């Protein structure tokens, strides 16, 4: 049976991923915070967006080519930053960076990755994005920017929706600590997932390489706190101004939901706004990202990047219809990797592309942005 017949949708990849990775890893990847109401809202609000097809459009050839911040991509989607990606599947960062770049799509490396900027940047052909959890120490800050730039990252993404750590109760219940410690309980969960255990041990246990490289304070590694939280601060508008002055490449601010923030971001000189509620992982009373999107679209001319809960090509079309210029995904890429290993990312690209094209055919449109005419 072909890969497409066995795993035709992201839900199939998700189901297989859950069967293949240990419980605590699954909970890390899939959980949100609180009662997971924001996560549920993301899905419900996307599902609620419908389009009424019109008829007799004749043969059409959909064109997914999209330009964002001066770069042209063959499709309007890419890989959002996911911390500890390499815990989900070994070598996840490099596998995803390679697969996305091969397909001409953007890959964004997290600050809290299991790889360094130096090991991933060169795989992105100078088109990679680097996500910043803002370090407090100006020296570490400058060093991070320098290393990201010298490693070939052209776009910096400042994440602003993690001013403090969130709880993610499902993660806590599974026994996962920060930093992860292999307790007998977690080892028992690992023993039930031999494929993951084999792959992980043959690659060497993942650890927070990016931050180890930045942290001269070795006591941080022994602490019960995640080394990332020791380094990062809660940024303010002055921090953003400082960053704009010190980063010559494209600058994106990720985690925006309030339309009142958009004009101020534009004034601060950012190149794009990333509308996101962090997939419901930070604040359980946040609006669905898709609900916030049209108001932010109305408040700024800046390009808008969108994420949170996108699970199909149709969802990508929905986001573009409501004002997004580009759509990123976090979990789906990791479901694909955990389900199918190295073949996963290319299969996910295939699923999303085919689904976009099929739905555009139903609607008789050749460019996704034409959908904006059908809304409001
Ligand atoms: C994330 N996200 C995230 N964002 C960020 O800016 N830096 C990070 O290190 C992480 N880490 C992270 C870990 C995991 C396990 C997940 C699931 C998510 C958020 C991510 O970039 C993105 O906003 C959401 O994942 C998008 O929602 P979907 O596509 O996962 O539904």
C-alpha cells in the first residue's frame, strides 16, 4: 500500500506518532496549557470558516507560489520553531531544515533546540529563520545574533508570548521535568517504544545544545530550572528597539494577538507580524489565532504570518482568506517525523499541497489570495 493510502491526512500521522514515541515525549509535543480550551478554540474557529463555491470555472491550474518579505516560496507554508525538537525524533532539526530547504520552504530554528545555529544554518541556504527567546545578558544577546547571522540565518523571529513559563499540566502529569531527567517512570515509558529508543540511543541522547553553547554558567545545568529560563528575560518595547538596531536582516515578532499592538510594531520597524497563540500552550483564555487574524489584518499593512492549529491545506486557505500572507506549523511536522522518520516531512508537504490544490479546484480559484474577495 502506498504511503498516501496509509497516511492520507495529518490525523493519520498524528495517530501513528502517538503510538511510536514515549508518553512523556507525546505529552510534551501535543499538550497545551490549562483545560486546553484555547487549543480547542483554535480547531473550532478554523472549522467554522466556510466558503460557498461558485460554478462553471472551467479547467484551472492552481498556483501556490508566494512572496514573503522579498523571498519567493513555492507554497505559502513552512516550519515553525519547536524547542527540543530532537527529543521528539532524533536529528529532527537538521532533518526538517534539509527537507524544508529542499522543497524551497522556510525553516525556523528554536533558541531551545537540540542543535546549534552552526549545525543547522548552513542547511538552509542562507534562507533560514532563527527564533529568539530573548536573553537578558546583552553580551549573550549580541553573541546569539552574531552566531545566527554567521551561520546563515537571514530572518530573526522574536517570540513575545512567553513572558513567563506556562504550566502545561498534561506534561507535568506524565512525569516530565525541566530539564528532562530520565527517572524510572520515564524509562518505563521509553521501554514501551522500542523504535524511538533505538533511534534515539543510536544518535546519542538529545540535549539543549544551543543553550549549552551560550551558557558559561555550568551551575545552570544542574539547576531544576530549564537553562532557557535562566537566560531569557521578558522583553519590552525598548528591547525590540535594541534588537531592530542590532539585527540587519528581516525581523519578525511572533505571538501577536492584539490588534492594538500592530501599528506599534510597524513603527518599531519590524518586517512582519506573526499572529499566534502558541498553539494554546501559553494562555488558556487567549482567542483562537484565526479569530484575532482579521482584526490585525485591518490594523496594519505589514505581512502577516499565521499559526496555531493548522492541520490541512484547507486550513492554510482559511488563514489566507482571513488575511495571512504565510502559514507556519509546529506539531504537524513532528507528527510526520515521528510517524515516518526521514520520509515524513516530504509526505506532509505532499498532503498539504494536494489538499490546497483540491480545495482551490472546488472553489475555482488559481491563487489562494483570491479567497479574500469571498470573505467580508
Ligand atoms: C512550540 N512553539 C515554540 N515557539 C517558539 O517561538 N519557540 C519555541 O521554542 C517553541 N517550542 C515549541 C515546542 C512545541 C513542542 C510546540 C508544539 C510548539 C510554538 C510553535 O512555534 C508554533 O507557534 C505552534 O506550534 C503552532 O501551532 P501548531 O502548528 O503546532 O498547531
